[in-house]
């Protein structure tokens, strides 16, 4: 009889434990999120970066972002007089349309609050700059294209990633 009571007691405790475990599986979580929205930032491509075939040397091609008319140009539009951080990639691979050839591009980016390329200053990979009274900042994109010794005719494509974020 005592053995039977011990089994009943053990089973009762086990059932109670399982029932208790099943009722306590509900977890309540509270998540709070907040954001300080300063404003939108738009990047507008005003001119694509161009490589002039006639300028190709046997090994590389350089486009000066401060002086070369073949530089790409991007306009940043944001909140007037705001401080922003501009981050850009340093290198990229240009892939031939058939996928059998690659060129290597090292970026050189310059910027200015004025839309005057010759007044622009060379930027590093992460820069903090102030937008103009009109909320504008201009970037010029140049750099060095290498790997030309194995170039094959055709179209090459690449993407440049530039991040612009407000600094609070």
C-alpha cells in the first residue's frame, strides 16, 4: 500500500510539474523602439564616371576626381547645415558582360558644398561634412582602373556604394 501511495504521489507530482510547465510557457515581452528622424537624404547621380578608351595605357587608367571631366558626379540633398557622415567603398571589381574578364577599380572621391569640381577636397573612406545652407553637398568620383593588360573589348559593369547618414 505504501508503494502504491509513493507511485501515486510521484505521478501526481509529475503531472502537476508538467501542467505547471505547460501553463508557464507563455512569455510576455515588451519591446520599445524610438527614432530621431532628422530628414531624408537623397543622392542624385548627375554624371556617370566615364573611361575614355584613347587614354588607356598598357597597365592602368587614372581619373582625377578634382580635375578630370570624365569623373562621375553625385549631388547629396538633405537638411540645411546638417552634419553627415559619408562612407564609400575603396575598391571594386568591374565584371565583363561575358563574365570572363575583370578589371579592378580603386576609388578616389572628392567633395564640396559648391558645385565646382576644382574646389573639391579628396575624401577618405569615412568623412564628416556639413551640408550647405541649401542642404547640398557635391561628390566627384574618380580613381584608378587597373588590370588593363588582359582587357577584352566589351561592356564592364560595377557598383559603387556610398552611404550618407546624419550625425546627431
